[in-house]
């Protein structure tokens, strides 16, 4: 008797790997666009730029 390919047991490591990837995706949140990265870098560097202008 044959069974469909998708019903075969893949083993513990592939199952565990898929669960780890799924957990990482849940924890990491939505992906950032290039514009989001640029805006975040500008916002993070704002205090540093203000300190430099006061020092000069």
C-alpha cells in the first residue's frame, strides 16, 4: 500500500527547525522597508547630531 508523499514522517529535526523559524518570525515582527530603516537610523542619530552641534 502506498501513501502520498506529504504524509511521510520527516523526522524530528525538520519539524523542530520549522517550529524555530515560525517562532523567530513571530518574535521578530513585521519586516522593515528600506524607508523604515532610513527613518529609524535618522531618529537614532538625532541626539548624537545635537550633542555635536552644542560642542562646536
